[in-house]
C-alpha cells in the first residue's frame, strides 16, 4: 500500500491539476481518519522507533492542579513506567516546556481562577468537558486518565495494556504519514558546527 | 478612549519575537481594552506575569504531526476559542496566517483582523501568504532598523501601516545599572558580557556558546552572563565568572550589560541596538523566513555592531578583540545613539484600537 501511495504522490507532484485534486482527496482522507495522528511525538525515549511509534497507543494524562516539580518528576519517569505509550499531558500551569523537553505532547487547560477573570465561574465545568472532548477527537486516545497525585507508580499501574492496532489501522497510519508527512527537524544553529 | 476585547494570536517560530511584539502592543492598550493572548509558543505562560490571560494551542512542531492534520486541529480549536471569547479584534503576529485565523469572520461575523507582519523576509521565498493580506482590515509592519538591506517579499508593498521598531520596553523601563547588575548577579563596577544565542551547552566547548564564553573569559575583568536556555546545566556547574540567568524580559537589565553576543532575531536585535549595547550578531541561518544575516550585515555596515556569521576560532577572536576593547565599545555606543528610533508599539496598538467598535466620547 505504501508503494502505491508513494507512486501517487510522485505523479501528483508532476501535474498541477492532479496536485490540486490530490490535495483535496488527501484532506478528505485526513478528515475521515479515526487513528491517532501519525508521527504524534512519542516521547524522546521512543524516537528510535520511527514510523513504528504510530502503533503505540495514546494515553491522555490529566495532571492539572500539580506544580511544576511533581510534573517534572513524573515526566522524568515516563520512559520507565510508560514505555510503549504515547502520552499527552494535560496541565493548567506553566509546565509547557517540561513536557516538550522530554518530547511529550502537552495540552493546556485554563484553570478555574483564570477562567473566572473573564467568564462566569459556573461555566468552567462545561469548558473543561469541551476541552477533553476536543482532545479525544484530536488524539484518538486509548485512555484518558486523571492523575491528581502525579505519582508515576500509580500511572504505571493504571496503564492497562492496549490491544495491538489492527492491520487496517496500521496501514491507514502509514499511508497518512506518507500523504501528510511530519515536519522535518529544526535544529538550532548554535549547537554545533 | 477605546473599549473592547482584543485577542492577540501568535505563531510559534524561533525565539519569542512574535509573542513579545504582541505583549508590547497589549502593554500599551487603553484602559477599556480587555486583552487575551492565544499562542503556540511554549513561553506563553510568561504573559501572565504581565497581567494577561492566555491560552496555549500546540503548534504543529510541538505535536510533530502532518500539516494537513494540524490545520484541521488548529481550525477547530481556534474556532472554539473565538466563539468562547468573542473578541472584537484579532491581532495575528506571524509570517504565515493560518487558515483558522483567516476564517475568523466565518466563525465570528464582524470580527476585525489585524496582521502584525514583520518585514525582512529572506529573499527568494515563495510568499503566497502575502495574498491573504487583503483579508485583514489592517496590516501593521513593525519597523526595521536594517530596512535598507531588506530584499524580501514585503518590500515595496503599500498595504501596510509602518510603525517604529516594536520592543517590549521603552528606555524608561530599564532598571538602573546597580539594580540590573544585582539581578544579574554581577558587579556593577566591572564590565559585563551577555551571551544569548539560544541552543547549545556551555559545557560543550565545541558549541558556539561554549567557544564564545571561553573566549570572553579571557578578557581581563570581564564578567559573563549566559541566558539559561543556552545552557543545560545548573549554576553550580558553570565555570567561575559565568552567571546563568533566566530573566524575562532580559532587556530590563541591559543597563548592566556592556557588550553582547546574540542572534539577530527581530527582538534581540532591536532591543540590543535600541538600548545601546555593542553587540556581535551571530545570525541564525536556519529560520524559515527571517533574514537574520541581512540584519547582522546592516549592523556591521552601519558601524553599530559586528556581523559574525560563524563563531569559529577567528569569529570568537574578532568578538574578543573588538568588543573586549572599551574604546571600540564606546565608538559603537555612540553610533547606536545615532540610529535609535522611538518604540513603535504604541502606534501599532493605536491601529488595533482604531478598529474597536465602541469608542467613549
């Protein structure tokens, strides 16, 4: 299937009219997708897996309410307790960079205090529900876990083994990755020359 | 006086230029204006320190996913933010307005759109996104000191309102030297070098940061301050004489800085040049659109700074020889004084507020 898709991409690159139609078709494929986004960051410890990381289940972990230190401690132990999982950490504080350094996706939720600056406090539960619905739709997670303790061992115990993806889902992920490739790495210029 | 809700939207990009320009504008808002920041920058929590409410949307780079999938994700998420916050004006700062932003009026009819569109695009880029300029009610172009070397796609366009260079702080906001030195942890009576290059470890002597810090440590009496994102180690791991700091905005402390080695991004360039710090500019050549090499060349040509394209042994020697010399620094400072221009942030914000629907008499 991958070779077929690759051949289609090459043909579309050569012909503008085909490129435009192919673009629309690819959009339709991506919109219809029910698999987690291919190439979603799997954590720095899983980078060596390449496209095989697309087969790892996605788990959304809600650590809202935690300070930066426990979030950092949790992230530090993710390679150990969460090998074989792609995480989306949900925070409500300034911990966006913590997850990024470990190659983990981070989502941010407005906390109740900040919400009340601009909205009726009674509307916050509905906002929270909407945001988690969006995350379910975006990441197609295997599970959504609340981890108010931030305890890595508790997370490890809660990670029930996900069923292996079907051959069809694997093929879809590979095809989508080819049609809609991930960004190429952007290294900083001052690291090494 | 203007009143209304303004949503400031920044893309990700290298560094914090997009977010900082928006903060500069929001910081100069009228009393009746309610700002809200939506950003793809992981540094966005910093805006809370300026009293601004914010929301983070992961960039494509943060998620690592394909452009098409991300476009849908962003559009859906941005639409829900628009419907919830219902701003009167959306101000976008970035070089590529996303479809989700361009579709704002479909989601929220009547909303007005402003594009804060930095100039100095790398020459030769296909700039299809400029066609979307007409979707915006106003395009504001933050000023460029190096404009005469701008050969990018925005040159010659007449669709933008040009303002002065936009910086977060004005001269009056800088701390006096003694206070600034105390915050940086240095002696105000000795010269101080600031190294702010971005990626790279100070312990890696093969990195640009490691090489230039080692070079600067050889200048008698010189204290070296390195911004923390450039270092991977704790203060206790740093060589004697080197301070690691993470202060935002670093420009508030520039009165205690006598020389700098910095990338030539819009922000650092205009802050360092605008606040009179003799600087060696090491252009980042990997940015997608920003023509940093041209900015650094201009600094050299105008005699207000050094253009050091590569921080190899000879580049470091130039930095040390020229900026380590107090006489040369005095010449550069005097030249910087001649090119200084007023902050354009208030003028940019005035353009935004001109679109607000309700104005008190």
